[in-house]
């Protein structure tokens, strides 16, 4: 025999004095067990029965509709009839209709579900209230004996409407709430989303509802001794069913306030990624929230399963029942639409940089799907992959680097209708068929010339130059879209290049950071030297000596590659006499009244050996040494002497050193035979008189005891000299 227990929202007052449950007197007996679970008739607002509570806190989160949902007209897996009360605002109706439509595509029904929506005044912070209009147990077709089922679910299981004269649920909306009536889920600050609230309350009306209550220290479960089907699946952490405890006991009361209640149904558990669905069971009983909701902190705002939590924020929308709640509905007896093969989502993961040797890259994608075929392959942009399970990562390799956005098509080889198109899902890196080497570096002009040693034309994206602790992307220094043909060179100006023409370095590398080329000038130990050594591009502490531009003289295509200072040239420094070192100074030689002075000259870029250098009035031949040592014969005047040296082949290569040499005092002239103070014709006549003398000769200037032509030459050398 089928037994039916029901309540009617129109007769609540008549039932108030006839039935009781535990210690709670919130309405008729039929409502007493559901006081905290949204069963609310006409008298409910008078006795303070709570409903979905608003927090007044802006969340700024949104959970979209299920992937199977379509707002377009078409077949629905469930028929849900919606009737609005006479005061229901017209502009609010589409939001409720959207919630109905979402549920009509989330469950299956053979008997229409009838819903009444009422616009009414509710207690503060209560957004809406709803519950099954009545419950049934032990009806024909009931899957489980001695369990109460919400009328909408009982109708499906029985295959007929068990009370065609009454609705299956009544949903009351608070008329004084600041509502957002849009359908897009983009809820502004300070208002509540009506679609979310209607979807939540209809879930309770469909049977997402337990009969547990708490009064004093005692807990109660069951309506007239019969638990709800929802109660059947509630258990503790150790999987002990709450139905193991006696209703009306403190022990049960403690369990209901344990914050450790879980869902034990197979389908709800299967939908939970880790562990079991956790119910809201705070350590202090919360009327209208405890037991018949998911735990708020386990499914916070923005979570895909947050619809059936007890609180709703402003600026929050949840337009999806959630896989966990649908699994729980299935455990209680609802049939869900068959899950067809469906590609849910494809998202991008890693993308490699362009490979300059092939101008290709690799893109990793993640494909999420459900109910995939048991045979065949997952096909992504024409490439087949074994089906390994969702979510599945796939790698598209050898893709052309052209900087163009890429459309993605996903399907299964055994079910081509199970597919997804993702237009412009990602963008390819810019062409990098360019492998750059340095051809010329000019820090003075702030220009760098690069050569493409790859075998194809490519862009310069990701190429970087560094110098003096600063860096610049080549694409930032060039007009958009500049490419470089194979073996072509390109000179690039870098206006912000730090001033380091006298000593510094320049590094060329790609977006990965690996060095491609390096040059160092003027000084060793610059910023990039260590890594350049690691990459076998430069020997530490070697550097170019000279002036910019610095030019690569090696073969950029050689194997092994030619890197290092020996393959570079610099403009030689100009010839310059950098320093003069004063050596030994002789005493005055009376033969000529002269002295000798040792000098050494240091050159920058010495002249070629054999070049003539004029030192004072003497023309000397340069022997190629540096420093260059010479001995000068100079007049003994006792005064400071200015020394000037000039390279005859390079007149700009000259230097004068003022008063760095001091001549010794004069010591007379042996050729001044008449001691007249000058070597003149009178002295010549006296010399001729003595010419040929063989002993004790006055005119024997060289001391060889004979006056001859050698002495004449000495005389002529000093002819005209002052001998003071």
C-alpha cells in the first residue's frame, strides 16, 4: 500500500495545533522538519522561517552556465512549467525563466515539474525561500522504502503526477531586495543576481533538502519518523550515517554541529575531484543554512560548485548547478541527461621561442573533454594523438613562426561531431629565420651592424644587444616589420648606448638569453666577459686595442665558428709621442763646446721602421723599437734646452718637451787659436801656419801628434762658433 504524507501551503494554520516534531513549533508538523531548509507557506514569514541569505559583500565572481546549456529554443530533457503570482514584476520574470531553462537542461523528467514564483515580503537578508510543496514515501516506484521524496522527484519515480492539483514547489522572492535582473551574470556592486537565487531555490524544491533540525542540545531527523532521501546519504567523516543516531538525542545534536558531515552517495563523490562533498554543519546550528547546503568555505565564491552553499554575495553569479550537486541529485533518484561526447575546452600552455635554424616553434595545448570514444584518436589541427584522459596535454610541433594568430580545431576521429573550434586561440612568434652575427660595432657613432648567417629571411623579434649594463631589443630600434635576408647586413642605431667608446663590450643574444656574439675593446673584464667565455665566444682578458669602428674579419660561416679578439680589427690609434725619458747627460766637451744627452721616446702607434725622425736639428732614422733610445750632441750653453721630435712621414706625430734637459756650462773652443772668442779667419791662418806640425803642435785638435786634414775637419766643424 502506498502511503503519502503531504502539506498544503494554504492549510498551514489548520495543521499548527495538530502535529508536532521534536521541540520545534515553527509552523505545522509538515514544516517543522523543514524549518531550516526553506519550506515556507503563507504563514512562514510570520514565524520567521529563514531562506537563502545575502551577505551584502561584493564578490566580483561569476560562474557561467553549464557547457551543455543553450538558450536557443529546442528540445529540453525536462519539462518545467512556471507560473508567476499576480504581483510578480514583468522585468523580473526573464531571470526566473532562465533558471528554469537551466534546470530543464540539467535533469530528466517524464512528468512535468510545476513551479510557482511569488513576489512577497521576507525577513531581513533573506533573498528567497522555497521547498517541495509536499513529500511522499513508499509510493509505487520508490527506489527506497521508508524514505521521504520531494513531490517533483516522487512524480518522476512514480511515472505520474501524484497530486496534479498542486504545484511541486513554491519559490518566494523578497520584494525589497536590490536585484540584478540581467541574464549575463555580470552583476554590479551592491545587488543580488536573481538568476542565481532562483536556480538555488529551485534546487531545494527539487529535493536538495534534508529534514535535520536542532533544538536546544538535541538533534532531530525525519518527518513523522521517516527521513528524507537527502538524509540517507549524509554521513560523518568515518562514513557513519547520521541515521545511525536516535532522533531527539544530544548525541545526534552534537553530530549535526560537528562541522564534519559529508555526502556519501557514489555519484556525488565521483563528481568531487578530491574526497567527498562536504556539507555545511557549523559548530553552532544555523537555522536555514545547516545540513541542507554545501560547506561555504569548501566551495567559496567563484567555485564551479558554489550554487548550493547557504550564502550569496552581492556582485556574485552562479548559473550552474555544479557537477557535485547534480551528482547528489542523481544519488537521490533524479536522472540526468546522458553525457554525450563533448570537447569542453582547449587552452594554451607553453609556447617555445622560435627556433632560428628552422623558423618553427612548439605550442602545448590542454584539451578538456568528457565521455570520449573508447577507440580512435584525439585530433588537433589534423594531428592525431592517443586518447589518454581529460584534461589532456598535446604538443603541436614544427609550427611555422609567422606572427599570425592560429585557429584550433579539436575532434575525435571516431566521432567528428564531438568537436570544438577555437578561433585565434594563440599567436605564433614572429619569424626568426635569422641567426645574427656582429659585423661591425661602433660605440662612438652608436651603431651596430649585424649579419644574418641563416639560410633564409627572417624578422628580428627577440634579438637583444647589451652594452655598459644597458640593453635594447632590436625591434625597438627599427620600424615595424623589418626583416633581414640571408647573408644580408643591417646597421642599427642605438641612441641610448652608454658612452663607452674608450673601453667596454657589446653582447648580442636572443630572447632565450643565450649569447650569439660578443666583442670587447679598450679594457678587459667587462660585464659580459664571463658568460661570453662560457659560450666560447671570447677569451677572458683579451680585448681590441684601437679606435672604433670595430670590424669582424673572420668567417661567420666557418665550422668551428670563428670567435674572439683575433678575428676582429680596430682602427689603429694615430701615431703619437707619448713621453720622453731623459737619460745620462755628459760633461762639456771642449772640442766643439758640446755635450751628449741620452733620450728615450715612447710612441703610440710607432711609425714604420726606417722613417726619419727630426730631433732638434738632427735627422735620425727610426729603428722600429719602442721606446726608442737616441744620443744627441748638443751645445754646452748652461741653459735649459727644449727638445722637439717630429716624425717626418707623419708631421702630426710630434711633441715638444720644454726645459726637461739642462745643458752643462760651456768649456771653450780649442779651435779659437787666437783666443778671440770666435773661430774665424784669423784662427784659420794660424791653423794653416801649423799645418804639418809633427810634435807639440798647437793645432793638433785630435791629439795624434800631427796636424793634418783630420784636424782641419774639426776646425771647419767649429768655424764661426762663439767660444764664450
